[in-house]
């Protein structure tokens, strides 16, 4: 032993090779027998190498040939997959159209427009069948009747019709001739049954042209000389290949092999598409029953093996000649290897001495505690040597421990563990690693020890153990702190409502996930771990896959202090989709600094997403509803700014020079009204109302106003309503164009005025006719009867009584005609004025009705027009009639009074009684014709024609109060008229 290391034995001398070294160099010439043996040996070695090389080359050629076969099968599989994708795309397009409400309600016009709007590949069109014929065809105009029938396509179409309409199964057709634009087109098609109330009523169809299939089959370019095509269920060529065109059939032998193949993907050997010997790969298209075929000529398939055989033949001849030459040369130079071996032995000895020197230097200078344990024959373990690092770390000098048993140096528990591991090292003959807690002077340290057994070269027994110790106290303390932190993290992770996980970017799986996974997704942690890298394909929503892939790419370049967020959907165990919102940060990197693991926190935001979707749908429905209104609608915020407008508002804004202001959105509507208040009473009224609604108690507001353009007169009605509170207070304004209604009202009023004027004129005419004609005729009759009585005084009693009765009747008729004439149009209204006419009518009405009526009429103004006087007289007349008919009254008062001055001068007629109204005893101010007789509407309309108004309501002291007011022309106006 040298400083704890066992000395290395000396290298053997050159005499161990069997003969003295001098004898090798003394002969100088090698015998012919040696040369022959060496030559044969060289030839044998080269032959063995050639055989092995040939085997490897043939194996590689065979692998290349197998690769061609696999490539052919893969090409056929890719072609069938691409065709299946085209068919699935066609079915998906038809399935989407099958759910159209227009189809369910048989709205073929709308369905035809939807079919025309579907984006389609070139050469593709859509059509709709019923059980007999086509109803719609996007190549034909809507409504064309000359469309194909099922019977036009032969017996195969009958089987397709049964599959669609009886069994309700989607169908892919074989190659079919279809008349298009005056020529026959060979194409295939897909059909999808449409169920209404559980019964197949229609079938949607889509053409798949040969060009589209050819693009799918040649999705990847094939090597030179290869051919690829697609066959339908009857063996017709769907994609041109070589000399085969669309509709041709390949050789019968090939079709028989394909039909007899049991699997979906096979490799056939025999006659190919072109009729020449070939290797043919086939793959069936699942839903259609078609077959994708790829042909590889045998000259290409067998080329690797033939080329290797040629190469091996030439190489074998060359190597055989070279081997013979090499054997002869080797025989001549046999002495050189012996010399090289001697030199190598010397170099090995020098290297061994260098290794020992380095080991001694390492023993002294390393920071790792090293010590040598000698194993005694009685099984004890003595410390045989310790290095300086051991002395520094333990505080024990070599003299105090060398030669002593380890049970005397270490504490009992530590010594027992050390002895047990030493015995294990001897028993196994292999290194042992363990940890031990050592009680050193003033401190306890955690040591990690490695025991390496040292075998005796002579006996092979283990005589010593080389031990190395490393102080891992700081590392173990850090691990214990880490374990505490991990325990706390686990408690937090298991109690948080969020889903926490650690995701491996390379393996694409979650390496850790908390228990919330069961609540959020319905899967346990073990189930998610078992999914492995299939967790994203199995659980992720297909529409979110591209977003997740982009998110993972962002994570690979994410700095340590940054976060990446993404929203996505995962499938719950129940089958429903759950929305998750994840926020992730870097958790671990590899030695090159690349991100390997991400720590993420995911929240279940399904309810929030559903609420957002519902809110979006509500907002969309509200927007569409507002856009459907003809009124110009705007929504104001709590400051009066426009937040949103409907389509009618935008059209009006763009038609009125607001194109550069975003249709008014963002504009402060209240400020605009306030700015226009000085020049417009309407704007001031609207501004005041909006302020009251925004900051006061007012809930609603309504106003009609004129908004004339240079080309037309227009009236609008503004309705405003408030909703929300505080900062969320909003006002909805609706400007309705009431021009037509306003013009219609004015036309009605104008017509009513003309009717009233015609009525008054007719009354004057009738009154004048009654007074001037009928009354005079009755007077003549009375005079004639009186004259007849005087001429015949001797009449009998009965004729005399009849004559007297006739005179009495004539007199009463004259009074009634005179009264009727006065009621139709009192003559004194034109002769004595309104005041005298009212007094005359009141006296007569009081006499007939029994009411006590007082009339107080001031001196009436001269500018009172005859129309106004007539209207006021008719109001008083109708009011007194209503008092007599509907009120329980004994007295009534009629008075006239003047109000205002200048342009505001008005004449007011007041009729008041002491009775009560019908029913409740009060009469509303806007009583209708049905409430107080048909004359009230006439009174109100008469006054409106004159710019006046009529108010009916309860009197302060009881009874009913009727007030009729008409404006009077001002003095300036009368002077201007004069």
C-alpha cells in the first residue's frame, strides 16, 4: 500500500511471448511455410470480411426494397385518406345545409340562395332531391322545372334512392354520367338524407369532379415511374393514370386480386395498371368503398437487390486478389509487430507510474475526505490511512485514528451503520453508497459516503476498502427546507379552487396536477397521467388546437418572470365542454436553458363564458331589434354622450352631413341641445328634460317638434325613457318621423274646418229659407184661413172648431220655425253681436229648460271675427244643452272676459253650473264625444280651426266648468291689414 493506494505490479517481460526477442530478429528471412500459412490466413480473413459485407449489403438492399413497399402502401393510404377527407368535407357541407330552417319549412327560394352562397371547389355544385327528381340545382336558375329524375340514371340510381329514402343512410355514388351544360360529364357525388319529423323527405347532393379527386390522390408527388389512380366500387377509373382515362377499367387480373384481398390495405404482385408486371399497393376508402391504387414497376422495385449483387461480384474479385497480395506482404513484415509490442509494453509501464503519481497527488490535494479501511482476518475494519481533507473536515489528526477500529472512532449508531455497509461491500464485491450522521466535536454533520472494494491481485480477496466522504449538510438542509415548502405548496394546491398543474413541453403531458382536476374535468390524477401525450388530442376541443399549439410555442420562448395566458375548452367526463382560462409561467429549464416544464393555474370559466355568450346574444338581439325599428334610436350615458345608435339613426345621420362624425357616436347630445337653446325653444325644452332625467326624478319625456329640410317639411316626435342608476344611468331616445301623421291630421283638421264652414253656411241658408219662404207661406195660409172664417160666419160648430184648430197649428208651427231658424243661425248674431245673441239664447233656453241662467258679457272687441263669434256661440249653446242633459243643476252662468295683451290678447267664454258631472261627479279635461255628446268634438274642432282651445273640468265650487278661448288679432296686425 502506498498512501492508501495499492501498488501496481510490474509489467511482464517480452520473454512471455514464447521465445527470446533476439531470436525474432536473428533469422532475417521467414520460411516459405510461414508465408504460405500467413497468406492463407489473410485470404481467409478477407473472405470472411467479404461474406459479412455481402450479407450486410444484401440486408440493406432488402431493407430498401421493403422501404419501397412501405412507401407504396403509405402512398396508397395517403391517397385514400385524402379522398376520405374530401368525402367527409362534402358530407359535412351537406349536413350543415340539412339543418337550415329554410329546408325544414320548405322555403326553397331561401335554401337556393343559401346553397349558392356556400363556398365550393371549382367544378362542384349542389342539388336537392325528393323521392322522384331534383328540386334545386345550383347550376340551373331557381324555378327551372326540367331537372333530372332518378330514372334518368339507370338501375344503380334506384339502389341509391332506396339507401337514401328508405334506410336513411348517406351515400357515395360510383362514376356516373351527368348531363351538364349540353355535354355529358363523368363525375361522382355524395348524398345526405334530410329528415323532417323523423322521416326522410329530401336528399342533399354535391358533385365531386374528377379534378378534385385527382388533386386529392396526387396530394404528395410520387417518385418517377410510379402510377396512382382511384377506382370506384365497379372498378371504373376515377383519376387518370398513364394510358388509363376516367371511366376506363384496369386489367381484369388486377381487379380480381383487389376484389379477393381481405384487408383494407394490401400489397399485390402481378399485372399492374399498365398491364406490365408490377408491385401494386391498394388502400380502401372507408365510406365510399373505393380503392386507391399505387403501381411500382418491378424494374424499380427490384433495382436495389440487382445493383448490390453486381457490386458484390466485382468487389469480391478485387478483394480476393488484394487479400493474396496482402498475405504475402504481411509475411515479409512479421517482424515489425513484435517490435511494436515491445515498445507498447514499455509505454504501458511508464503510463502506470504516471497514474500512481496522479493518484498520490489527488489523495493529498482533493477537498473530498478519503480514507483507507483495512479488512482484518477476524472481520474487523481498521482505519489504515486518511488524507488531509479528512483531517480538516473531522478535526481529527491521522495519528489519533490510523490503526484504530472504526467502532472506536465513531459514535455507536454511526459505527454500526458503517460496519453494516462495509460488510455489504465485501459481500457484494461492488461499491456501496450510503449516508451517515456523524457527531463531530461541537457539531453534527451529514456525510455521503462511497465504499469501493480493493481486491488482492494474488488471491482475489478483498483486503481493503477505499472510502470517500462528502459533507452534504447544507444540501440536506436545503432539501428539508424544500420538502417543507413542497408540503405547504401541496396543502395550498389541494385547497385552492383552481386547477394547478406542471406541464412537460417535450412529452406534451401533465407531470403533476392537483385534486381539482376531478371536480373540473371529472377525471382523476391517475387517469390524466395515463392519457400521457394524448391528453390534448383526447380532451381538447378541435377548434382550440391551433390556439394551444401557438400558446405552447410562445411558452418555449417565455422569460422566467413573464406569464402566458390562454383560454380553451376541455371535454368533461360527462361529454360537455368546459371553458378553462390558464395562466402559465416557466417552471424548469434544461442545461441549455430551454424551457422544459411550465407551471400553470387554470380557472373554470364555463359559467362566465356562458354568461358572456348569453349577454352577446342579448346584445345582438337588442341591436337587431333596434335596427329593425323605423324610429331613430340613440342611447345616452350619464353625461349625455351618445353610446350607441341604430341603423335608422345612422341612415338619417349620413343623409344629413354627419358622415365624418362616426354617425354621432361619442357626441354629447345634451351639450348640443344646450348650445342650441338660445335660438330654439324646442332645444331648450329637450335640454331641460334631459337634465331632469339624468340628475332629477323625471323618468320619461315626450315632445313633438318641426325639423324642416330645404326640400321638405318634416315633423318628429321625441320619446325618452330612463333606466339604470348612478353611474350606470342611461337614456333611450327615439325620434319618430310623424310627418305623414301630422300632415294627415292637418288635412283632417282642414277638412273638418271646411265641413264646419259648410255646415254654418248651410244653417244660414236653411234659416233664411225657413224665415223668408216657409214662414211667409204659413203666414199666407193663416191669413187665408182667417179670411175664410170671416166670409163664412154661419159655419157649423164642427167646421168652425176645425178652422180655429188649423189657425192655432199654423201659429205654433210659425213659432217653432222661427225658433228653429234662430237656433240654426240667430240673425241677431250678425245684427247685434255675440253678447246680444247669448242673452237672447239664454232667455229662451231658461224658459224651455227651467234653469236660472245669468249672462255677463263685457263690451266685446270690434276685431272679433264672425267665425270666432259663431264658434263661441255654438260652444255656449252646446254647453247649456249638456248642463240640461247631463248635470243635476239649477243654475248656470255664462260670461265673457278678456285676457292678455298685444299678440297674446284672447277672448274667453266661461259656462259654469252648480250641478255635478255624470258618475264620479268630475269631467275630465279631455272628455270625448261619448262623454258629453257629439257636440263636444265639434266645439273643440271649431276652436282649433281658429287657434283656440276648449277645456272642460270640475269647477272649484262644484259643478262643471267649460272654458273656450280664441285669440284676437293685435292692433298692429289690424293696422297692417288696413
